[in-house]
């Protein structure tokens, strides 16, 4: 099935099974805003806990904070968001659709890259074992021609974006003959800048001075509390401050479900270091963060680094961790070496010293920062799109059946254990309830007694529950139950007294943390 169709199915699955709903649905929805349902919130909380614990529990020198969404408006001038948090916007006059001009160009580059990949695959088939990938890519005239086009477009785009040359951005779109995906025409408006911050008013007077912004990132809440945390926690450089919270961006084009939202959640960590050590720390955080992603067991080939061609003027290194979504490799996390730009700028705008006295170096300085910044919702989408599987299975009587199973990493699954009495009679329900009463303190458990066991299994598969236990007549005699595994559908008999330990060994966040 085409990736697009699988993605559509995933979106309807998320709704049907209580993971994600369109916001304000009964009022026809609010574009690019979503609500998390009863299972979605559990998965989201587990993702956040895994991130938080990996930062705050595992590192003595990282602490967390929870700063307010509303902040002094000067903060956004200091950070550069008032002046420069813009996206270049372009409209197609025929379809009336609005696009981010840089994204149109990036999509065009991707298409050219796909062309090369196809050529390479065709040649690999033709030449078999004798095929030399590097030689083909560096000598084949067609590949070289397309590669030259890519290089030229990239070079022009980086230059135009760096210098904010909107006319040139439009010219690239014209020269590359990029068409609107909806109307198929090249009838474009000029490119304009669009600020992504939402404004609102604070207090009872609505004059210019009461304008404030909904934060477009959580990082600034960390920077402005740098000294508070450093002093009250007696933190010594190097140290980090972590935060999880909502961020808001008035995205021009909200696409791909929860990939690009107008209200979303970030998990950010700013690591404060001595100037001159930033590239070393940047390399370390790149490695640490990639390990965190890979520990989920979704496949190492699903991730790659994408180093930035265009660096922000204050950054001296930046990379994205990209995940292979059904619509291609896209950013889930950014790692940036931000120098002393943020603290230096707040020092200037607030007039307060943002310095640290380094007892080892015996001097004062504005610390440098390496940031790791990941979107909870994008992480959620990566897990769901990887987990969603439709498969054919054999029933006990030999006939074929189908099931939809969410192969969510067990430690992140919304429900860990489903408890089924085989039938409601003979005291089986009471026994099952008794087991539930014991285990509910340790895991998110669900008790179900309606329908056949097969149907109950299907329902749990569809929400990604890694374990189901069935209480039958043997349970009453021997105090054992059948434990059924979601992914293999295998079953084993296990003593009731061992359940807690066996399941904890497979579903606790600790199992993930130990891999780091
Ligand atoms: P993009 O280029 O996709 O707009 P970005 O580079 O602006 O992303 P950052 O500012 O580095 O993103 O934000 C850090 C992380 O926050 C991103 O890696 C992503 O996971 C998440 N994020 C950013 N914007 C959104 C959004 N509109 N919806 C959901 N998550 C987002």
C-alpha cells in the first residue's frame, strides 16, 4: 500500500481509538490544533517521562524548571523573534493556496534527489554484483547533471535565506519551474515575510504596551532563569536546565497531521558551558540524543543527522535528527551550538549581568550554550507511524484473519496490561478483579470481561497493549494465568505472584534508561 494511504489510515486509527482528535471538532475543527484522547495522553506522558528522566535523573548536572508561557515582551526582542522569526510566504494565484517558499524549494530538491536514487537503483539492478555506487554517482552524465542542478538551487537558496533576499527566493522558484501541487500552475505572487508569533493583550488596558506573545519556544524561559537556577542550585558549569512545555507558532502551512501544529509541546535542554568547549559538547549531545532515539528499538536505519547548510548568524554548529516518517525523512529534534548569543543578548536588553564566575579558570564570562530541542508531538507521530501495522494472522482453526497492531515500545505503551477473565462465572471475574486490584498500583491496567477472548485481544492490539493475561479455571487451582505477548501473539503460563516482576522487567521506563 502507498505510504500516503497508510498515513491516512493511521490518522483515522488515532481518532477511532482515542489517541488524537481534531480540536473543536463539533465546530468543524480548528486548523493545525489537536486534542489528545484517553490513550494519546498516556503515550504522550510516557514520552515526556522518558525524556525528563534521561535528562534530570541520569545527569547530576541537569535540573528541570517549569517557566510561564507569558513572558515580558522585551524577551522576544532580545531573542530576535520580534524582528526575525519570519517565514517567507508565497501564494499561488490560481489555487489560492499559501506555501512556505523555502519548503517549496526544499521539496523540489527532494524530487531531484529522488531522481538520482532511481537512476542508481536502476543501474544497480542492471550491473548486479559488479555495480560500483560511488563510481556511478561520480561519472554517470545524467546523475551529474541532476546533481549540478541540486547544488545550484541549494547554493542560491542558502544565500537568499541568509540575506533575506525575497526577490531572489521568488526567482529560484521561477527558474526551477516549480508548480503549485494543487493547481499545477506557475502563477505565483511575490514572496513576503510573515511573523510566526501569536500576539495577545495582558491586563485591562489594551494599548501598545500591553501586547504580549505566546511563547514560540520554551528555551527563552530557561535563559532568563539561568542565574536564578545557577545561584539557588549552586550549579557549576558545565550544567543543564531542562524544560517541557507548550509553544505556539502561527505556521503558514499546517500539514501532515501533528507534524506541524500551531500549538505544540517541546522538550528543550540548554547546556551551559565554558566558551571554547562548545564543539566538543555539541558532538557529545549529538551522540547522546541519537542514542536516546535508537534505544526505542524502532530501527537504527530510521534515523539520520541532517547538518544545517544555513546556520543562524549566532550559531556555530547545528544539526537535525531526522526520522523516516511515511512522508520521508523529516526533523524531530534540533541540536544547536548557540554560542553566548542568548545570554549575551538578554544581558544587553535587560541591563542585568548574565555572567558566571568560573572558579577553575578564575574569571567571569557569559556562558556558551548547546541546546537540544525536540517536539513531543513529532516524537509521538514517529512512534505511531512506526508502530501502526496491519497484518494477516492464522486463527486456531487454520483460517486467516487480519489484525491491526500498534507495536509501540512497551515502556511507552498507554496501557501495559489487560486482564481478562475467560468467562464471567465460577469466580473467574472476582479472581481477575483481585489481580487487577494488586497490579493497578504498578501499571496502567485495563479490566475487560465482554466479548470473546479473541475480540478482546484485537482491541488491545489496536491500542498497543504489550501484555494480556487470561484468568481461567486453572488459575483457581494453581494460581497461574496465561500471559499473551502482543507482537508474537505467543502465550505462556505464569504464576500470578510473578506477574508484577515479569511485566515490570519489560514495561518500565527503567528498561529504556538502562540502555543509555
Ligand atoms: P521546522 O523547520 O520543521 O519548522 P524548526 O527548525 O523551526 O522546525 P525548532 O525551532 O528547532 O524547529 O524547534 C525544535 C523542535 O520543535 C522541532 O525539531 C520539532 O520537533 C518541534 N516543532 C517545531 N515547530 C513545530 C510545529 N509547528 N509543530 C510541531 N512541532 C514543532
